């Protein structure tokens, strides 16, 4: 979990960003390394790095991979928004997007927000929860930058973000009851998994594996009005307990759908 990760420091890429870095460090109860202009030369191994481009989770050193951050404006996320196949995408079919139907969705494991962003670009309203305070800070930063951009501000206006464990937030009654709950747990991975990519190792270190996926499924089933959708690696077993109503299978991943009622 984020609060126990070792060697994580907040730092600023330039002096004008230092006040923001110190504010984030104080809010997350993390040490602040002040200004670090050269990540290749610093002695701090992992940074929550305040840059002019945005807040980034960054390993350091000469061969450090690129940063992990939330960017709804460019790169693969923007390409998927423009050319991703619309309602024909498997995630759209899994949550029930079709002509005249754009369900409200609770993304109970938001991560970097990529799946939530796909769903809002399709017209859904999405409530996101993220239990890791560090990943939540990345999401909050990325969402704020997107809201300031004319091209995607209207789309991102359909996204609402909460920090906390979805199981607890559901039990406390602080979340609106959605038509669909979407769950993409962080499961233990094999060495052949795509999540072994260097830039994602640090993300897994911060988030940790979800050891409570069965309890999360139960909580999701208690609040969803129409269905719960669980994303899994294609060959992985289902979450223990209730069996899914049906499955949608792709090349590398699978969606287990727990149908409760008809979407309208």
C-alpha cells in the first residue's frame, strides 16, 4: 500500500514548484526532498515529482523508465478516445453501453483512471474510488489538468473522484448507487504479465495486490442496480464466491459480468 512504500519522497522539478511539492508532502505525510532538477543524479530512489507537465511517480537513476502519471490529454489515452472504436469496445459491451443506454458507473478500483476515461468519453457518468493516497493524488492532478483543457473538460466533468477503500465507502453509504460497478483488481502477476513492464513495477509497489477481492465483489453486488463487471486476465480464475452470469473474452483480458437486472 502507498502509505508503507519505502524510499518515496516528494520533490519539485524547479523552485517555483516547491510550495506545491511541500503541500503534497504534508497532505500525504511523506518526506519532501525539495528541488531536484536532475533525476539521474539524485540519491532519492523514488519520487512523487511535481513538474510543469503534472504530478508524476518517478524512479530515478540513469536508466530510469518513464514516469507513471495520469494524462487524459495526450498519448495512448487520447488516441483511444479519438480512434478506440466507440461503443464497439469490449469494455463498453461489458458495462452495457448501447443505443440509448449510458449507465452510471462506479469504478471501484480507479488506478490511473484509463478505463473510467473511456467510459465517460462514451457518455457514461463515472464515480471513481482509489484507495491509495498516492495514486489518488496522481488522479486528482490529472483530472484537474484535463478540466482546464477545452477539448476534454466537458467529458471529464462526468467524472467524480473519491479517495478511500471502496468496500468501506460503500458500507458507509457515501457513494451514490450506480447502475454498474466496475472492478479491476490488482492481482498477483506472473513474470510473463504485461504488468512486469518497468514503468509499471513502481505502480504495483505503491498499490499492492488486492487481497480483498472477494469482499469487494460482495460490496459491489450490494450497491449495483443492474450489474457488476470484473476485469480479469483472460486465463485467470474467477473471484471466489458467486459465479458470473456470463463472460466476454478478449486476447489478453476477460470481463466477468454479474447480471442483477436489465439496464434501461
